[in-house]
């Protein structure tokens, strides 16, 4: 009887050791899966560590109606996950300490798609493709083109130069679909300052521009 009991204990020990080797040390603290409801109406369903913190895979539904599904570490969103805003915006990608951080893709309710490498909500470098096919490549701040980038419209027009929070501002060159082009200074999507415009027939206007109009 004693020999049989010793054999059973040894078998249980070996099975536990095998489980630890297969799961790894971190996974051993994320085996509890439960649903917790909070006073504000939010709730969490998923794995927790031995201290009760969200850890591993789980879903958090916030009081605002937003929802996050993905990985957690020590109570915060860290790893791969998808965040669904109540207004329809969706982000799928990497997180660190509750902040978007790394490669990921934003999908907007209007059909626009923005993908790249991020250090925050819409801040980083990547590509924005509008639903109509217009495309921008370059840096972003808070979801808006900001810095030196390239934008190509659906009709083939192309701008390369500086952007300021979504507007063409600074130095840059626009080549239009009809072959005309402008190179010089911009402000809020209009020619402003020194520049050179050449129309489709080759007529040149050079000098100062104000609100898109050449100054004689």
C-alpha cells in the first residue's frame, strides 16, 4: 500500500513538472479564468495571476462601451490585442502598459485604414489609405499627417513635402493629374509665399503667392 501511494505521488509530481515545462513560469500565474463586474458597469472576463491581477488573455468591456480583447500583463494591456471604440473605430496590434505601442492597424467607420508603427494613439509612422483610394505615407501625430510625407490622390495627383496636422504646410511640390505643378511654400493647403507654378500648357507663374493666388 505504501509503495502504491509513493508511486502515485511520484506520478503527480512528474505530471506537474511536465506542465511547468510546457507552460513556462509566467503561464503558471495566469490559470484562473473568471468574470468580474465593477461598480461602473464595466466587466472583465479572462485570466488572472495569483494576486488577482488581469494577466494572460482576457476581455475588458468598459463603462463607455469600449471593449478590449487580447493580452494582459500585471493588470495592464500589454502584448497583442484589439480595441473596439464605441464609435466604431478599431485598433488591432501591439500594446504596452495600456498604451498603443508597436505595429498595428486602425480601421475607421468611414472605411479609412491606417497602418504602421505607433508610439501612441495615431502617433508614429505609417500609411493612411482613404476609402476612395487616396493614400498618404509618412509620419503622424494624433492620427493626422504631420512632418514630411507623400500623398497621392485617387485622380493621380501627387504631393511630396511637409504636412502640419493634416494640412499641406511648409515646403513641397504638387504634381496635378493634368500635368500642371507647383513647387514652393504652402500654408493650410494653399500656395503661400515664394513658389513656382507651371500650368498644363507650360505657362510659368513665379514669385510670391497669397492664399493660392499669384501676386503681380
